[in-house]
């Protein structure tokens, strides 16, 4: 059993990522964990007589709680390794689309066997009459009741606005700009991880503070949201050991156990030893993220392959009324595969157990900086890479 935050948009919402991009302000298509935390913290401090007291510190500043990114309908991010028909993009659950595949296993098989050519499924569209080249599929998906991937759309629209000349409170000549907004009546959700007593305090607090405002242009009627917390039983996920063996079984076609993948569910800020930003996590970064005795097993592994992008992370520090310093993150949806240093090897039983124990810890702790704001969430051997070959 886990707990989820649900946020429903009661008005249109604009969450800008970059300050000033020409005359259009684009919006994010999800609610970042830092925005969720900021909303709750503001509601808390707006109560008469409340200040930054012990309960505030427990709820908003403690390392024990992780405020998740909220994705549309609680969906997952489509991994960067997903490929689809260039001309009819989308999963097979969409009638107009030609379906999708995941590039991780075909690419790894190619790498590990030194084949000259990539498997056709990762090269061109699987529909006989089409055979178009493949392109990346991006966005969000859920797993439906038939265990098939289904894309989740985010509804947006543009709103034209005029800037006001503050000194005279009249329209500033020539200053027309456009806001991109998330449309009202959409639901966003994400799983929260925290000890029971914190969950209970949060529930009580939210029950008496259901509403709040997020994003820009609040004075123009944008940004009203309603919050709730619900218990959810996600029985569609396999336990760690099954995911690890499922991934390796599909990769090698036998009982060999030599690789694991990490898929980022949120952006991850990973620093190197000189406090620069990494674009891919090294074995030592994983060992640092979950420093258990089992971390030693990772000394046998190396980074084999990566599907990755980096991006800037900006934000607004409401308490200081200042922009947060800009950081560089490895983008959500990035996939990293680590394998035994000596390709043909396999893990023996107790080594495989150590790996499962370590990866369970790693998934719980996450990777890199600012974990309480939802950064660095990851999933090991995600079903997306191995369960349905054609999607
Ligand atoms: Zn096609």
C-alpha cells in the first residue's frame, strides 16, 4: 500500500520553466515536487499564528519525506528509449497509431553479440505496409487493465494577455504576450514516500486546507487547485527480483544474470566530486546514493549504454521572492544500463541476492540532490523495457 497526492486543476494553470522566452510563456506539463511542497508550505504558514515551528520542519524540511512530481492521471514518463512509427506515432492501444517498441533490449543484444545489424523491430515500423523509419515517442503512459501501455494526453491552450504599464496602470503599448496554460479539470497524481506519522500529519493538514494556488498569473484568476491524499494499492508492479530476472531473461534468452537498467521517473541532479553536473550516473554515484554493505557488488559492473538528455532546472523560491539558482539535471525518462565488466559472466546466487538488496535500497533512496523535492526518483528494470515487446 502506498499514498498518493492528487491535485485537480480548478482553473487553468501556467507553470513556467524558463523566465522569458520571447513573447510566449510555455508551461510545464506536470506539477514538480517543489511546487507541491511550496503550495503546502504556504498554506501552512498562512494559518493564523503559525511560523516555521517543529511541525513545519517535520513536514517540509525533513529528509524523511519526498514530495513527488505529479504527472497527468498519475501516469509514468515514457522512457527516452521508446521508439514509434515516424508517420503514425503512438502505442497500439491507439487505433490510428502503428505501435511502439522499446530500444533497450534490441540495442543491448546488438552490443553484446557484436551483430552487424540492429534487429528490424528497432529499425523500422512493424506494420507490413508501412516500414517507415522510427522516431522517439515522448509524453506519458499508463498501464491499462490488459497490461498494455496507453498514452495519456495533457490538455493545454494559449491565452493572449497584455502587459500593464505599472506606473500609469494602463496597457503597455505593443506588449502583447501569450501564456500557455494547462486546462482546468485535469487530474495530476504522484506517490509520496514518508514515515507513517508524517503521512498522518499531512492528511490532517490537507483535510483542513483543500485549496491553494500554484503557478504564475494568479492575480488573473489562474492557478486554483484542489488537493487530496488517497491510499492506493498498485498491484500492477512486479517486485525487484522478478523485474531483474525478467529483464535478463528477455535479454539473454537463458538464466544468465548480468545486467540491470535504471529509468529516471523524475529529473536527477547528480554532482561529480568537483561539484560539476554529471550527464550520466557512474557506478560510484550509485554506491554513494545507497551506501549499504551490498554496494560492493557494484564493483563488478560498468555503464554499458545510456539513453539520456540533460536540461536546465530553474525555479522560484517563494519565501525569498527570488529565482532559485539554475542547475543542470539528467532528464526524466533517461535510461542507463549497467552490466558485468566481463560480458560473458553471470552472477551466482548470493551475488544476485546482494544486487537485489542493493537495488531495492537505491530505488527507495533515489539518486542525487534535492530528493525531498522529488528529484532523482528511479525504477530498476522497468517493465516498459521487457514486458511487452510490441506496445
Ligand atoms: Zn508505420
